[in-house]
């Protein structure tokens, strides 16, 4: 049994030994296999690295060659540009040298000319010295001759020099005393005329001030404002808005302490109405600046012209005189804004037409023709401030131009007694005109004189060369003249102002002083499309 166990143990031990040997042999064989496999991998990796290094060297050589080529090309272009610039500089230097040579030649020529001129001046100076010496010799000879002649005259006349001087002075004093007396007499007459004229002006001014309410209604318009701050917007920055309104309309804009109102003052009712409409539109719109003012003033002018045309058509319809030329209808409408001694001329014309028709009916004459002559008898007043001549002459020319009947032309020419009437209609129109003007309160003499003086002011300025338009403002205390910039330069504006001032002093009599302001402006307008 013990033997059997030992045998078993030996067998087990042998088996274990075999297993251990097999395991160790496998491990050793696997190790060597792995080592060999790793050596093959390392060898492959080394070959790949060597290939990479060779490829990198090739690419580096290629890049190096390309960079060298680019550097050579850049050097070539820089050298070409440098040569080009050097060539341009050489050309500039050559041009400068040529200019310097030309300048040097010119300077040499000038120096030569100056030398010749100096020689010429020296020769002239020498000749002048010689002439001077000759003149001095002649002067001394003349003095000797004069002394001899003076002595001879004294010997012949038996009158000394002092006596002769006294005789001459007494003659001069006698002549001067006569001239002084004449001068004093003329000045006294001028003073009397001047005093009389000034007295009349003072009386007219006093009467006009006494009738201030009536005159204010005729020459002043009031425009209401929503608030007092609107006054500042009307005035504008540094007064540019108010100056633009006054320049475009010719009306004096008065912004005072009157609450929520501004006053428009001007003798021309058409201008005043245009200014009133424009200002009301600007106030309601709220946009007030020079460009907008020009646009609104032009629009208001067109509206007033349309209104005058409507007034003319209304007058023709009211008078029932049949067909009238459209231009005459427009001129009749202008009479709505015209006054004669404070009386509205259009109302006066309609009134004259109906009075003449009533008189014609009484004596059996043509009523329609009488109304037509009565309505058109003052048509010349619509343009008498634009056309030279009296309103009678202007009205007759207009009637002839538009082929009015001869009775109408005769009535226009004779209604103020400028010529003897040739028809009964003309006599009736003259009588109706006098009746319309003579009714109590119809006319105011001082207002008409005031308006005539302002119209004369504008007419005097418009007759000066280079004047484009003229506006009398500040109740005739200032006249604003706008000149044509292409005919009058800045220096000539002073000459124009002085010429107008002298003409006013020569042709008008007026109280106080009148300020003449000449405005010259140039506008450049273009339209972006």
C-alpha cells in the first residue's frame, strides 16, 4: 500500500514536472517569437522614417529653389521700378534745369534792358539839366524885361504899383458886392419857397395824424397769432425770416408789444394783401424759413391775382356792360386794391357807371354805353405806377388797344378836363365821376398825397440804371432798393444809393429824413434729379 502511494506520488510528480517544463518551454518560445516580431516591426519603422526624411529633404530643396526664384523675381521688379523712378527723376531734373536756364536767360535779358534804360534815363536827365539851365536863363531875362516894362508903365501912366493894386481891388470889391447882393436875394427867395413848402408838409402831416384811424384802416393790416412765441419764429434767427418777408413783399412787418398780433404796414394794398395771406399761411403751417417763405409768398401772389380777376368779372357782371376783353377784366380787378384820395377805385368806378347810366336814362342816351364808359374811366390807375404817364393817358391807350368804342375813349380822355368832350356820354361820365367823389366822406386828401409821395419815391429809384425793384417801407421813411447783381457790383451800390438820395432831395419835398438802403445779392439755383 505504501508502495502504491509512492508510485502514485512519483507519477503525479512526473506529470507536474512535465507540465511545468511544457509551460516554461512555451513561455520561452513565445518570448523569442515576440522579440523577433518586434525586431521586424522596428526594421520596418526605420525604413519608413528613412523614406520620410528623404521625402522631406526633397521637398525642402524644392521649396528652397522656389523661394530663391521668387526672391530673384522680386529683386528684378524692384530694380525695374527703381530704374523707372530714376528715369522720371532725371526727366524732372532736366525740366527744372531747362526752366532755370530759361529764367536765367530772361533775367539776363531784363538786366540788359535795365542797363539800356538806365543809359537812356541818364541821357534824358542830362538833357533835362540843360533845359533847366536854359529855362533859368530865360526866366532871368523875362524878369529883367518885366521890370523894365513895369518901370516904363509907371513912367507913362504916372501911377505907382500900390495905386494900381488899389484901383484893381476897388473894382473887385464893387463887382463882388453886386454878386453878393444877387446871391443874398436868390437865397432869400429860396428860403421863402423852402419855408412855405415845409409849412405845407407840416400842416399835411398834422392833418394826416389827426385822421390816423382812417389812414390806418387803409395802410395797415393786422395778422393774429396763436401765441406770442410765434413772433420769435416770424423774426427768425438774426432776423432772417422777417427780412425775407419784407424783401419779397415790400411791406413793413411790425412786431411790437401788441399781444398775439403783428402789423403789416404798406401803402400798396396789393403787396399788403399778399403779405397778409402769406403770413397767415406760414403761421398756420408752422414751418417758417426763407425757402418756405419764398414758396408761400409766390403762392399768395397767385391767389391774389386770381382774386383780382374774380373781382373784375364781378364788376363787369354787376355793371352789366356785356363782353369785355380779359385783360381789361384783370385790370378792373386790380382797382379793388387801388385807392384814390382814400376811396376804393373799383367801388368808385361801379358807382360812376350806375350814376352815368341814370343820367343817360334821363336824357335818352345809351345806358349800357354810359355804364361801360363809367366803369372803365379810371382803368389807367391799375397800371399808372408801372407805366409812364397820367392815368388818363394810360387809360385812353388801353381802351384804344382793346378796341373800345370811341365814346368810351372820349370819356376816359375828358373826365378830368384834359380835353374837351366830343360826346354826351363823356359829359355824363365826367359829371358822375364828380358826384361819386364829392359825396361826404368819400375821399381823404392827405392819404392820397401820402400814397403819391411813396409812389414817387419808388418811381425815382426805379429810373436809376441797374435797379431791379424798389419798395417804400417804414411809412416812407425808408426806401429799399434791390439792384441787378450782373449790372451793379458791390462798390457801385454806394454810387446808386447816393444817386437815388440826390434825386429824392431834388424832386421831392418831405418831412424828416428818408433812409436809402441798396441791396445786392447773387443767387445760385440748381436742381438735383
